[in-house]
């Protein structure tokens, strides 16, 4: 028996090799992506733990005194620390933000070189250094000071080094952080770090957030509060690694299923061919279990080889795959093997292969020895569907094709799933690229201003009144189905020039206008009664959606300036933000957030380059899967129909006619799978972006260009026809001896 | 002559040694003849027939059918030859299991330039009542009738039958042979039939004896018996 297995392995080298290859591919994708992304997340998590990442940060009007700080620490068990930072403009519109190297919360780590050991030394973030060509030992002039770069490093609160917490994308060329000694803050620039509104990080040691929150509310006016899980600089990294992880799991898992089914169809073919031998063995009282074991061996061996090689390959590619995350400043990534990945990578394929093959084999062996003895031909039963179909009539060749499809139901379904999976991948690749492209265009069209500033000092908005429109913006949580979603509440002047929202004039006290992005992302609509949660006050406000405004790039709830204060139950009116067409020259340190439309679009452009590479990669993998699935399945179907094909060949049918009869009907299959994949890939792409933007107020709508649809379709067809071309040769090779062979 | 086989040889390479399946076979037959080939097992009968049918190549010698020499043709040309000229009937019927009886015949009807009327043919071969059944629902004799109808429907010039009654009992065999007789008469199709049954030489117009790849004799039977009167 073992010799036979070896012979089987050798006899169908190409077929078996493609099974192994597909299993390998699926396991490699799962293991590769998960191992690298896990390593990424674990490294970040370890770094956060060892370097005392904050539990959150808040801003208050005024300053927390030394004694208040001591009270919070000793009585409330919570550490607080001022977030001192000074932004300096360098030439070429670049900004470097200097932070204290010496900190208790969010301690910087040195990734290369040495820590800061004198007042003239600086630790600098590596992405910024790379983008701008700074090396260790370089002297950099910042403001009136000259610093020597002692090393590269980063603190947990700037792992995603974005200028404003609300920024979607980083831009290492134009913004970076550096860490210097306390001298700068305590001796040189003291006036710059004490503002009207001051920001603090906190670390709950034995403390409890509620105690801290109550204390702050009693003693200060809380302006802003961002818990660590909402902090995009700290947490985006985890959302970002989740996408590839999930995608690889779903895609790899589906592929394993498809391959397992293909393998079990192939096993079934083999059993059918040997049905007479099996019948004799069973009739002689041979143990059924032993036969099952025999027929299981080959699929299990193939799967075991595939998953072992796949695991190894996954481990191998996990190191370079780290580079798909280019945005973050993290210490060197440590890749570790994990039990769950071994289980998934090595165990799941075997289990799935075992189950699918077992079902196929047992179903077959449960037939009586007699019916097995009569052989494959006599065991053919005609399904009711087929019988009914026979009565329908219609052109013969059409009926013949449909009959073949019906007869090969399982093969048909697997082929469909395979084409469907690769079509989803294919379309997703285009969706991912086009969506980002589309986002730029939408941003270009819909972002009504060139510059937006949120000022730390509320009263300062008046200084720019002439060149800008004043507005009020506040971070809020929208409560939906027990979930808190980050949104912006923005109060606009009714006759403002930036947003043309007609409904503003007609709003009742608690009514608002939501952006189309909000409607699309959370499914809220006109008439809905919603609740906003203000984290800084710990209060909920009721609102009602009166209208929707065409704005696809951000989760914004618009309302009139007066309504803003009615909704937030705040009697004291103020402005905190400015919208403008030109650069207002606001000092970097006076703004808590800053948007420059051109800059924002440039950084998305950089992201697009990466997405383009990624989507070409996905496209090639998708086409490869399509070719392999179509090829192996058609090969299996041909193998099963070998005798019949040999027969009609003998009658004088030409090879291309035979192809038309047995394989060409599958084009319908491909077309249907492709059509059905469109909505699914749209959904998948949307989920992909929603995952990445989970913690952000931005929204990116899944979008595909018509030309991309055509290209995707062309790629699918090309893959299909490529495998058909190979199949055609197999049809030509079927010998006549198949037909003349005695069938006893 | 309609069928001319001249010094036909066929060598099979099996491992180190060549085996000579056909060793200079020569015989011929006229249009509309029934030519029966006898010989012990392994003597080369099927090989001979497969070469005539254009599904096997000859090593040397020639076969001419209706003036066309087929032994030097490309495989592409041989497809066209089989399509127009040849009908096959085998011992084990070899019908396509997932096609109905009618469809099994229909699939070959599309090959001929001038196919026979399917319904007439089905009536003649006695399978009209079974046309919507599937092969597995028919007895061996019935299946062989379908196979004959299938071979005949494209209106071939030559019908090649390799032990067509080998798997059938006496009575059924006789029915099938009568069918051949009728068909031969009705359509003037030349029939070449391999059989182990010595008695059948009496229904043939020509009898070829093969042994060890050689045609021992090829004689014309002047005294053809109707199948009805042959017993064995
Ligand atoms: N494909 C092949 N390869 C090698 N040898 C073959 C092949 N086909 C037939 N032979 C050999 O050629 C010789 C003739 O075979 P053939 O099948 O023509 O005999 P036959 O007269 O039809 O026998 P039977 O009455 O048993 O059907 C045999 O010795 C056989 O072993
Ligand atoms: Mg034979």
C-alpha cells in the first residue's frame, strides 16, 4: 500500500505539486502576515510597557501646581506630567518639535547611537532623520541653538509621528520630533511652554480614572481629554496591523478550504477509478477503516508537506513583510513564534483536509460492495434536476454543457469559490488603490479651506478675524449601539463662507447637520435622535439629525454657532478655530491643531505610492490563484471525463470542439463569480479602510474607477484563458486507449 | 477495392524487446461487404482494426479506404477521416453515462455531412422506446443496439466492430447480429467485425484468419447464410 502511495505521488507530479503549492501559499500568507504584524504589535506593546506609556492626556485652562501634582500622585495614586513641547520651523517648511528627553511618562528609547548627555545634544526620530538626511554626529541648527545628534530614538506618545492628533497621515519629510535636555524648557524658552491651555499626560499607577477626572473637574476647566485608546499617535499602529492580519486570515483560510475541496475531489476521482478493486476488497471482508486510512494518506501527506513548507516560507517572508508598515517609529522589531500561529498554520490545513477527504471517502465506501463491483459507469445516477432538465429540450450543445456542470456540481462549486476568491482579491486591490486616489480628489473638492487652525488660546482667534473665519470645534464621542465613535462637533456662522450648508438657518435648538461620511460609516440619517458624549465634562447631549451635508472626508457634525452652545449646555461663548484661504502665520506653538490642505494632499500622495505597490502585488497573487484553481479543477474534471472524452475523440470530434463541450461552459461560471465578487470586494475594501481609520475622524469611502473595473475583469479573463490554454493541451493528450479499454 | 490492407506491420516497443503485433497482413474487401476476422487472443485483431479505424499508426505497409490512404496521414487528417468514414462498435458498448439514449446518438449525428434520421434509426435498432432513459437503465443487448445506432447515425462508409457480441448471451447476440445484417442491407455500409465465434463466418462475405500477427487466409464466402439460420 505504501508503495502505491509513492507511485501515486510520482504519477501525478504536477497535480500533486500544485496542491502542495496552493496549501503552501495559503499557509505562507497566513503565517507571514500574522507573524510579522504580531511581531510589530508585540514590539510596540513591549516598548510601551517598558517605557511607561501614558494612560491618557488632557488639557486644562491654567497650570497644575507642584502641590496639586503631589496631591494627585499621593492621594489619587496617579502620576501626571506636563507635556512640554516647542515647535521650530526649519527651512523648506519643515517643523521639528522638541520634547523633554528626561521624562517619567512616555520615556524615549534610543534605537541607535547614544542618549542625550549634555544640553547641546539631541535625540531625533529616525523617520525624520532618514527623510532629511541627518546622521548621528550631525550638527543641526534649531532656532538659536545648535544641537549635535547623539542618536535616534522615539517616545511611546510619538510612535506615529503626526503633527496633530487628528492628522490622518504622517509626513516624515516635513515633521519630526527631537528630545533635548531640560535646559531648553526650564532656562531658555520658559515663556513658550506656559500657555493659557496646558497639556498633561497621566499614568494611573494604583489610581483610578474616575478619581482623577472628578478632581480635575472640581479644580480646573478641562478643555480636552484623550485616553490612550483614542490617541492616534499611540494606537493607530494596532489598528493598522489588524488589517493585514484579518485579510490574510480570511484569504488564506478560504484558500485552504478551496484547496482541500480540490484535493478531496481528486481523491474521489481516484477512488471511482478503483471502485472495482475496492468492491472486491470489501466483498472479501476487508476492513473499511483501513481503506479510509489508505485513501486519506495521500491528501494528508500533501497537506502536511504544504503546510510545513508554507510555515517555513511564512517565517521567512515575515521579516521582509515588516516593511509594509513604514509609517511608525518603533524599536527594532522582534519576531517571535507563537503557539496559535503554529496551530493555525500547521494544524488547520490538516484538520480541514482530514474532514473534507474523510467525508468524500466515507460517502463513497458506504456504497454496497456490489454497486462498487459494477464499476464507475453503472454507479452513475441521474439527479432529479438533471432529469427535469432533460425534458426541457433546447440546443444539444448547450444542454450538454449544462449537464456537465450539473454532473460536476462539487467541482463547479469549488471552481466558483476559487474564481470568486481571486476576483474579490483582484477587485479589492483596485478598490484599495482607487479609493485613496478618490479620497485625494474628494478632499481637493470638498475641503473648503486651505488652512485650518485650532488655537490653544481661545481669545487669540480675534487677532486673525480679518483674514479668517472663526468657528468652534470640539472632539466628541457619538454614542451608537453602545459604542463610542470619534466625531467633531463644529459650530458654524450661519452666513459663513466656507461651508454652504443651507439648513443651518432653519435648525431647531438641538438639531444638527451630519456629513455624508457619518451617514455612510455609521448608518445614521435624517430624523435620527442621537447622543453625543463630552469626555472633558463627562456629560451626554441629545441631538437630532436635521439634514445631511455632502462631505465625504470627515466625521463631522455641523451645527450653527449658537446651537453649538445650546447643545453643549455652555453659557460662555467662544471661538477656538480659524478657517482661512491663506497662511495666517500662526506661531507653531499657539496652535493645538493645524491643517494645510496642500500638505495633507502631498502626504496622501506618498501613501498612494505604497498602495500602488501593494495592489500590484495583490493583483499578481489573485491572478496566480485563479490560474491554479481553474487549471487544477479543469484537470480534475477532464480526468474524470477521460473515458468519455477519449470516446468522442475517437468518433472524430476535433480537440477544439471537445474543449468547447467540456471546458468552455465555465466562462459563465467565471463571469458570475466575477459579478458577485464586486459588491463583496467593495465591502471588504470599506472594512479595510474603516479598520485603519477606526480611531480617526476621517472617512475613506471605497471607490473604484471604471477603467480599473475593466482592467480587473481583463486580468480575471486573462488568468482564465491562460489556464484554458494549458488545459487544451491536456485534452489533446488524452489517449484513445481510455475509450477502448474494457470496462468490466 | 473499397478496403485494401497491404503488408501491414505494427511493432510495439515493450521495454527492451520489440513485439510484432502485426507481421505483414494483406487482405481487401468491397463496398457493402461483411468482413469477419477470426483469430486467437493476442493475434493482433484489435490492432489491425484500430489501424483501419485511424486510431493507431502502422509501422509499415498501407491501408486504403475508399481510395484514401490513411497510413501516411497526420493526426489532424485522421480526425477528419474518422469523422466522415468510420463508425465504431465495441464489446462493452461504452455509452456516455450521463447522456440519455437519444443524446448518446445525437452527439454523433452532428459529425456526418449527411446523417441518418435519428428517429428512423432508433426505430430500426429498436431503442426508440428507451430514448429518454440513461445507459445504466438498459440491458447489455439494448445498450449495444444504442452503440450500433450511435456508430451508424453519421452515415459512415465503414463500420468497425470489435467483438460486438462478446458480452451478450445467445439470444441477444443473435438479435444484434440480425441488426447488423439489416443495416448492411439497408445502408450498404461495409462492416468489419472481429469475433471468436467460428459459426459467424457463415454470415460473412469475406473471412480473414489471423494468427501471430499474420493473415493466414482471406477468402470470399460464396454461400452467405442469413443470421436467422445460423446456430452455435
Ligand atoms: N499498446 C500496446 N503496447 C504494447 N503491446 C501491445 C499493445 N496493444 C497490443 N499489444 C500486443 O499486441 C499483440 C496483439 O494484440 P491485440 O490486442 O491486437 O490482440 P487481439 O487479437 O485483439 O486479442 P484479443 O482477442 O484478446 O482481443 C498482443 O501481443 C498484445 O500484447
Ligand atoms: Mg482484441
